[in-house]
């Protein structure tokens, strides 16, 4: 029986909690920067193995999944929110007109 491991199955709430606590312990011991470094190394290794086009491909697949789940209107709404935030930031940082 290859592949049958004793113990809780993947996704078991006990395993999820154990993983969360383990991650929290590592964060306390090594800091947030550790996770940033290993994430960056993983991204660089993936880029070296598959090329930068891979990231474009998975981004496109993710975008298609969101569009299928939430609809095109979702992108319109987040675009309006982003635009409003950008405009508000520009207004706040714009010096008053010179008279």
C-alpha cells in the first residue's frame, strides 16, 4: 500500500492547527524577514526552472478563475476603487495653486 500514511489526513483540522502554530513559532524565532527571504528564493528558483513566462501564465489563469467566479463587474468595481484612491492621494499631495 504505497502512499497510505498512518495518522491524520491532509487538511485535518489538527494538522492545520499544528502547522499554524509551527509557523508562528518560526516567525517568533527568526522574524518576518525569514519568510520573505525563503519566498524570494522560491520565486527565483521557479523563475530559473520555468522562465518568467510561467508567472504570466499562472497570473492569467488566476485572473480567469476570478472572472468566472465573480464576473467582469468585479474588475470594474475594483478599478473604480483604485482610481478613487489614486485621485484622493493626488489631491492630498498637490500643492495649492500659486496666485
